[in-house]
């Protein structure tokens, strides 16, 4: 079928279908969050590996509720990843009838490769985390000890994952801009210097406010752009 799916629904029918879709999607997300909370301590220990390898470093809970909030935040992020296929299935079930066949064939590969690129970026962020952690720990002195907040450290880790996951989406973005005729290889080469400035600005926005993290984020962005 070359056109949209047959059949019509009233505006209220669409709203009812959307309500059901959101209910099922959020229900699946809630199940994922609850399931991940039961293993959130293990996930926390996994995320703490880069810092506990360094003796003499102390992580502290600086507020009565910080430990609970950290576990809850980990559960939310992990639950979102676990429930993502279910959430996507529900959204796809709602959107697909209104798409052309050509659009349907494009969506699934885009979602697959976008997810793959994001996961690759998050894994890359985890792999460089020990070097980033070691760099920041090196500022301790005989009179100044590293005592980090557990919540702040895990915020830093999760933000690194998010930043590198987003950065690794760059090839997908460039591919579709090229498919739409917005950019060409010659355009990308001609405005290379401008792109580097944009890369540095983007790295400064989506990373913690320090030069080291901005540089290690900007480096793969440049490599992906040149690739």
C-alpha cells in the first residue's frame, strides 16, 4: 500500500487511543523502575568502580535523603533503558497507522541504529571515566583531601553517559541531513572550521564545567564529523 493506512478515526477516538498508549507506556516504565530499584545497589557499585580503585578517596552522603535519591535516580535511568523497547512498541503502535509505507520502513532502521550509536557512546563514556576520575582526583594535596558527594559523583557519571551517547548520534544526524539535501560532503569540508567551533561550544554546554571533560568530549565529535 503506497498511501496511509485505511480507516478513519475521530479526534476523540485519537485522544482515547493516545490515552491508552500513554497509560501502557508509563505502566511499563513504572514496572521497569520498580524492577531496577531492587538491583540499584549493584548498579551503583558498578558505576563506582572507577573511583573505588583509587585508595584514600571518600564518597560521602551530605544530606539525609541523598542515599535514597541516588538509588531512585539510578532506578529511573536504568528503568527507562529496560522499558525502552516496550515504550517504543506502544508509541509505534499508535503512530504507525498514520505513516506511509516508505516512512514505516525508515523508522525501524533509524531507531535501531540510533539506539546502537547511543549505547556505543555511553560505553565509550564509561571506558574513559577512569581517566577522567583520576585527573580530578589528582588535585588533592597533603592538606586537601578528596571527599566527594555520592550524589554529585553519580550525577557526573550519568551526565557523561548522556553526553557521549548524544555525541555518537552525530553520524545519524549528518546522514539524514545529507539525505534531505541540506548538507553535502563539499559543504562539510568547506565549513570544517566553523564546525569545530560548534563542536567546542556544544561540548561546553553538555558537559560539566571543566576544560578536561570538554576536550575529551570534543575529540570524538571531531572524529565522527571527519569520518
